[in-house]
């Protein structure tokens, strides 16, 4: 469990009618994130000649994880009487469209997906407190934790790339060579934030 997630959002459980838009919005973010990861895999910096091997592996793993999240969230949405969400999030979709042509380096790749994982994690963590049933809240927490874990890894990778130490972006890491304090870079908050959580109605169009 990512530190701070369990008690992150002190939001009262919403009524069942609020479950559908929240689930559809979360699914739209997942659709966008998975699509973005796939697009980045086709770029030189994400999956080609200039890609950092660990970043390439992160993209591959994330596509699978997001596919699982998309399937589960879609099943949950239809299970409470909603329509499956197949469209990407309307707020961050244009952000991705504008950013993709500027991706040139592994740092650009990491920066773009880090933005998406941050919003996705915060949205799902907020949902974990706000959805109306224990099963739905557990589902949101499961995938929120996964997004937060990817975010933590990306923060560490981003820190190393920003410092010009792509040579240290490896698994397993060379612990003796890593900068001091690198282990805390992925967890900058004692209480997991939800200020960037997408409003429930954002992706319910």
C-alpha cells in the first residue's frame, strides 16, 4: 500500500446515482493513459533506439495493468446500470495531443505519463472514499494504489533523468551508486493528495 492512501480522502460516500459518472470518468482517464503509453511505445524515446530500457519496460507493464483496470472499471460501470466508457478523458486528452509531438527524450516520455498517472491516482483514491459500496471502493483503491505505485517509480526515474544519470535507471538498481535520499523522491507526500482528482462528471459525457 502506498503511504497515505488509506486515509487520503475524507469524503463521505456518495449515493448510488453518483457511482456511474465517477466510474466513467475514471475509465476515461484509464483509456487515455493506456492509449498514451501505447503511442509512446512507438516513439524512439519510448520504445525505440533512444529509449532507456527500464522506461521501455515500464511502458509495456503499464499497458497491461491499465488494460486490466479498464476491463474491471467497465464491468463495474455496467454492473451499476451505466454505459461503458470508451472515450478518453476530455480534459487531459487535448493536453496529451499537444504534448505528444514534443516528445524527444526519455525524460519527455516520463514527464507526460507522470502527469497522467498523478491525475489517475488522485481520482481513484478520491473515488475510493466516495463510491457508494465497499466493493466499488475496494476496486477504486486497488487501481488507485497501482497508479500511485507507477507514479512513485516515475518520480524516481524522472529525478535521475533530470540529474543526467540515465545510467542509474536500471532494475535492479545499483544501490551503492544512487544519490542519497533517492528512496524518498517517489513519496513526497505524507498524506496522499486528491486536489487534482477529476470531478466525477468530467468524463461522463
